[in-house]
C-alpha cells in the first residue's frame, strides 16, 4: 500500500535480480530468500521471508541493503559518521 502511489506515477524502483537463492520450509508454507540486485544504486542485496497464505505468497520480512566494496569503506564511513553519530545518540536516549 505504501509504495503503490509511486508505482502508479511511474516513479518507482527498477530492480533486476542478478542472482537469487530460495529455501523452502519442509511443509512448503515458508520461504527464505537472498538476492543480488542491479539497481539505480548499483548492486544491492535483498533478503526476506515469505509465508504462503490461501495459496498466495505474502512478504513477512524484507531487507534491502546497499553494498560497499571493502576498498572504499573508510571513505564511506567518513561520509556517514556525522549523520549516524547523531542518530546513534538519539537512539541511545530511548
């Protein structure tokens, strides 16, 4: 429901699965997946859990992560430190 207005306007994400691994529960009602995606952010990883309800698969959990190559991680940490230090401070207060 949250993303539908973006898709309706034609301004949604365009992710292409480059590699996907799916594991099913023994009874076939759950599936866990991990995928490498080609996106406008370059390579991302998606992972999640699906549950089959009434013959249809429903997303129970989904995680999208950007990737950072090891040889540039120090540069990325420098950029995100001021932003995330403030967030860490706020989260510790709760």
